[in-house]
C-alpha cells in the first residue's frame, strides 16, 4: 500500500514530470497541491486540521518574531502549544482517558456519564503536530527565523513524502530547502534510487512477510502456542517494525531526493546498538532528538544531579511511549525503555567512578549487541501485544515452554530468508561506517544489488500487502 502501490508511483511521476519545468514559486505551489491531494485521498475532511495547524503556527511565529515583549512571546507560544496539543489530545487520547476515567469512577462507586465518541485518528497527526510545534519553539528560542511566506511554510508542514510518518523535520534544516530555488542534479537520481530500492526491499520483502508470521502468533490462542514459536514471533516483529518504519523513511528520503530535498536520516542500523543510549541514537532519530531537545533538556536534562536525571529520563520515555498511542502497552513500553536508560546510566556512572575503562573488543561488542537486541525485543513484545496481560502471558510461555515444533522451524527459516540479507547488508554498512557505501562501489556490484532487491520484491511478495504500522501514530 502507498509506496508499494502503482497509484502512488503514477501520482509521483505526474508530479515530477511537471515539477522541474516550473520556476521556484510554481514548484512550491505544485508541491502544496500535491501534498494536500495526497493526504486528501485518505480522508479529505482532515485537511482542515493541517490547514488550521499551519495557519496558527505561521501567525504565532510571525507574532513572536515581531514582538519585543517577553510576556507576549510566551503567551503566543502557549497559544501554539495548547492549540496543537489540544487537537492531538482530542483525536488521539480522548477515548482512552474517557474510558479509563469511567472505569475508575465505577470501581469506587461513582458512576460517570462521560460521552463516548467514535473518533477517527487522522493519519500522521503526531508527526506533523510535533513538526509545527518545533517550528514555533525554535522561533521563540531564536534557533530559526520566522518565514513570511505562508506558501513556503505550508509546504514545510505538508510535504507529502514525509507527511504521514516522518521523519519529523526541524524548520532550521528543512525550511531553507523550501525557500531556496531547486534545480535538477544528476546525483539526485542515483542517491534517490538507492534509497527507494532499499526502502521497497525493507517494506515488501522484510516487513510485510514478517507481518504474516507476527499476526499468526498474536492471533493464536495461548494454549496452542509454545515458547519457541512466541520467541521467533517476537524476533519477526522486531524486523517487521524496523523494515516497515525504516523502509518508509528510506523511500520518503529517496522520493524527496528526486525532488531536490535532503531529509534527515531517521534510522542508523539500530539492532547493532551496544547499549540503550546507543539504541536511541539509531532508532527513530527524529523523534528521539525531538524528545531530547524539547522535553528532556527543558526538564533539566542531566544538569541537576542523578536523582532528577533519572526522573527526567523516565518522564521523557513515558511521554514518548504515550506519543505512540493511547494504550497501557505503549506506556509500559516507554517505562521499560526508561528503566533501561536509567539502569545503564547508573551502571556506567559506577564503572566510571571505579576507574574502569571500556574495552571495545569484537567479542565484547557482539555480546553487548546480542544483549541489547534481546532487551529491545522484550520491549517489542509490549509494543505489539493488545494488552499487558497478553504480553505477560506470552513472556511466561517463552520462559516455561521449550517445545520446538515444525511451525517454529518454518518461521525461523522464513525469518532468515527474508531478514538475513538485510542484516548482512547492514553489518557491512556498520563495519564501513558509511550509510551510502553502496553508492561508492563499482556500478556493476551496485546493479547486482538492485537487481536482487527488486527480484525479491517481485518474486516473494507477501500474500496480502500490509499498511505501514506507523500510520496509526
């Protein structure tokens, strides 16, 4: 669906055919129309939310930039934050908190009469809301200038390749690219092709095929499962969510490259992380940096002693979990990562106080990677489960039932066949320390790699194409 659909690529070819024939302002008008059409194909009614968010933050930023009163600047920033967070809270969290409050009040004998609403969650609302909020905050801090062109700002907010699932672009990085004229360069095609082919392989071959295994395991009654089946299912989900989300980000970067834009890298081989901090420097980088700069550091970061640092880490990760969805499993997922970060910081601090030095031998690094990968997989169990009770039951099965079945062998074989090549490729990138290493080798080897990836997409597609997981966030 979407990037692996014929309709999207036809849409993109039409846009691209017109794009470079236009002058700069015409390019931005075309991008805005294409972006609104793209989003409107899902549900045109929610275009009003993007338009409202755009107008509010455009006006607020101009007001902040023109004001000399600190009090007025704070009031305008508060207006922006309350408007954006209010819209996000209503569409994403009203039903969850209303249900939980109703349950709590009934438990203590106080029946509540809260209205229940069937609210549709707009696709990508968390992404573009955080993007527009970062703009007004940065203008308030003086980190970027307010643009006077509503057209340029509207393109920044609604740019269709990354509109519905990021990466979350900062205005200081992306808005100058919107404002400056863009001309075609030959390297755009070469770089974009690499990113698009890689993204299609991640999504179609890895993520969508792993989804078949994952959905089978999580839909099967617990009494019919064994520990190894669940464990392989969790491994499959680890590669499903990575292939799905990083695949989207890769294609978004590739399509943007063809249009003359350079989006930030959102993933950097996260399953080769050696500790919790390293993982969050590699996974969903745009969100982790957003949480660091606009939540963790304003809370005090690590400047107020160890106890408050641990508090700030936990609050940041809890809110990061809640950002992903209105479910206790996401909150538990955030809490789990918060505990990992706090635990690692405590361990690293004590080693430093004891005068210990890190020895990054290959064996030690592999051991750290293996441990970190399994800790992340435990968190993915929470992320994927429908309830915390289901997650606990599945974890209990992993630890108590060691029966190996033919289904386990089949699932493991499929996991290795689909995700193994990606893992080997990323191990090569990790070793070279260059995400674009493939672009720097002989064109014949590169053509062979592209041919393999595209043949796998054509010959081993999943039975049913899956939607992108992060559309729900």
